[in-house]
C-alpha cells in the first residue's frame, strides 16, 4: 500500500535520512552510507544513497545487517570530507527518521563535530519515538511496515530503502491517528 503525503506536511521541506555505520559508537565507528529522501510540497524531489570510504571495517555482525562490503567503499570520499555539504543540505529541514533521535542524528552530529561542522535543522520527527508513544507491540521498522502494509524487503537494510519505508510509515501513522496526535 502507498500512502500520500498528508496536507499538514506539504508546506515544509522534509528530509528523511538513514545512515549505515561500521558499528554502534560514533567515537570508534564511521558513517559509511547516507540515504536521503527529500520531500517538498508533498512531492519527492530527490532520493539518493551515498557510500563513504575511509575508517575501519564494519564489524561482521553489522556487515551482516547492511551488507556493505569494504571493497564497495574503496576510493570514496569520507563522511568527514562531505560533512560541510551534508550540513548545508540539511539546514532548515524537518528531519524524518526511524530511531534517529537515539542513533542517526546524534551519530551524524558527533561526526560533524569532529571536523568542526554543526548540524542545524528545523525539527526532527522520529517514527520510532512515535510508535513507542502509540504502544505498538513492536517498534522495529520492519515490523511496523508489515503492520501498515508498507512493502519492506528484509534482505535490504540500506539507507535509501529505509528512508522510503520510514516516510511511508510517517504518512500511515498520520493517516491512522491524525496529525495532531502524531506531530505533537
């Protein structure tokens, strides 16, 4: 099922983002992929995924989740090299993510801070936080997508795919529970 962008969100520039990393710690690990879906006036205007090189290899268990091999990242710019451009792109946007309040956004902020770049955005909407408030039985993106009939390919836990699913999940939650309950 495909959900349409709710009217309440059409006036804002939204950037749904998802990162893949070499591990869980921003101190020891690196961002190796950034997936982005930009929505302006309710229409997807841009979607892309960028791989980053440099840094340590992904831990085996992490690599099993996202499937990104070190050889795919060879010769690519590092996230640190791209941080100023990423910061500029995200400035003023409404960020949308799934579990981004605990993971993606703090990880990005930490990596930007390392190179003297700041991250500023209008606000952040986290579908994981919303699903916890709604007391869903489970809060994983995979489970929520299945629950709301959003196509989700379990074998492809990657930045862009997760962004598209997260955006659809946000739309579904607003459709079912209303914007006032979801966005406040």
